[in-house]
């Protein structure tokens, strides 16, 4: 099985797999309480805000 994460917030619980992104938009429900739990071994890549915005701008 490839890496699986569970993202928990006041809006509910969502499972994420390979290629999915987790970031600030997880808090759109207004909650500061977001919990990410690795269900399996995962490999994460951290991208700072400036690099993310540059990549999104194309």
C-alpha cells in the first residue's frame, strides 16, 4: 500500500493518498484545529509558500 494520510478537522475526516496536497486551505472551515495522521509509512515534501506560489503562477 502506498502512503495514506488522514486529515481531520471540524469539517470532517478526509483520506489522502499519493500526489495529494495538504496545506493552508485545510482550514477553510475557520478552524485552527487540523490534525494529519499517517496511516502508513509516507514520504512528505515540504514546500515553502514562495516556492508554492511561484509554481502555481506557472
